[in-house]
């Protein structure tokens, strides 16, 4: 199967020059903008998959190719599904899932290697060909407590990042910040430093561990510049809802960039970034009242557990892609002057509060 797919990928003929995607749209900075190509008919896709389909098939068969190998690409838009199973002890591999006897702890006990006719603790000499004494096995690790899997394990939360380049001051130890202009330097457009996308990945894993299957989109949205970021992220939000239609909570994660913002609190003696919710409150947009109500409930739940961990909610006259779904919210995790570790602690508290609401069915679209 792998060789056939690879052959189709390699032997696929390029289109004629006259059928190349139109490249008439040119951005001010000289970047070219391609129109979306037409999809192949279904019957043709079965036998001659397009490049995205072939890439996904090869990635599934050979995961090592996905990140830095020949199938890794700068504009990869493959969603990351963090599935949670019904059992706390998830198998480590697909083979262990299909073949239970391969799972840890399922192997039979090793045969006795000490001759019982010899004195206790002794083994036969080296010339007898017998094996060495068995080493005592370490005690099995204690199983983790079971979690309640929500929504029958289907995706319930989606996470993406309109301003994916936003980073934290701890990633720039040599940077001196004295003005709001300096805050703009706390960014990593190539993601060579940790950014809000990494915070989103931590939140997605935490939600998964608490029983919530989560979709994370670690995509870049800055190719056409700052003013076009929300147009690009809107396509990402639509992709999440299209590929994971069971998602009920859609979060656009940011971090603030205000020089004078009091963005740090303390929980159990540790500094934690404060969290703010931003809801576009234009009267002509659908869902904004539901989004605001859910946002207020989430912030209240966080405050109940840790007073002072949130900042007042903002309601500007904006859209923020929140018209796509009741339950779409924008969250700012701390400020540019927070450290990455402070933001990481914040999303753990955020995850705990969110899962409480989800378990109680207190979210838009709950059945």
C-alpha cells in the first residue's frame, strides 16, 4: 500500500501550463495569492489521490515523515486530534490495542532460571550453560485514577490562534522593554521560540487528560500581514467545525500586549498569568449573547477556585469569528511581560474550570 501510494505521489503529472491556478492577486508586499484549486472527482481520488490526500496517507503509514521529513511543509494545515479513550490505561501502540497480549503486564512470567537443587541464592557455574539468576521485577506502577470521558469521546473543544506568533518575555532574556513598541519584539514568526501555540498545545493535552477530546490547530495566520490574520484564522475555525462537527467550544487563544496591564496573580505561592475573555458584541452578529454568557460562566468558575486569576471581560464592537458558533470565545493568557511558565500554570487552572462546566452541561449546545 505504501509503495503504491508513493508511486502515485511521485508519478503524478503536473497540470499543463494553461491550467495552473490563477495567480493574479498580488498583495502589497509582493506576495502571491493562489486561488483554491478544484477538487478531483471522487472516483479519481480513489485511484489517483491528490497531493494532500497522498501526504496524509503516507504520514499515517510513516509518522517519521510528518514533522521534519520530506512530507513536512511550512503551510501544513493538518488538525491535531487529542483523543481520549474510555479506559485510563491507554495502550501504547496500535498493535497493543488490537492484540491485548502485547500490552504491558500481559506477558507471562519468565521461566525459573535458578536450579532448585542448588543452595538458595546460588546458580550453576558458567560451564553448565544455564542462565543467570532472575532479577526481581520492579513493582507495577499504580494506575492513574479514571476520568469521566465526555461527549462519548468525540471532539468537544477546538483551539486555534489568530496571532500565532505571540510569545512571552521569558523567551527573550536579552530584550529590554520600556515602551509599548518594545512589546512588539516579543514575537516569534517562525516559531523558533515558544509561543501561544505551545500554550494551546499544553491546554489541549490537559483537556485530553481530563476526559475531553480536543482539536488543536497550530497554524500560522500571518502570511498576508496583521490586518488579514482574522480572515486567515476564520478559515481555520471553519476547518475545525467541518472536520470535527461535534465541537461545542471554540477558543481563539492569544496573549495581551499592554505595557501597564496587571497580568500576574499568585496561586499556592506561585506566579500565574491572569486570563481575560474578549467577546465581540456587535448587535448584528449572531451568537454574541450566548458567547458572552458562556464566557462569564467560565471566568466566574475560575474566580471561584482562585480569586484574582481573571481580568475583566472586554466587549468591543468586533467579530473575532465568534459568529460561527455559540460557544466561540477569545481568551488572552497573560501578557507579553509574563513568563511562559506563568502562562502554562494559567491554562491548567483554565482547563479545570472549563471541564467543570462541560461536565455540568453548562455550555451552548449542550444536550
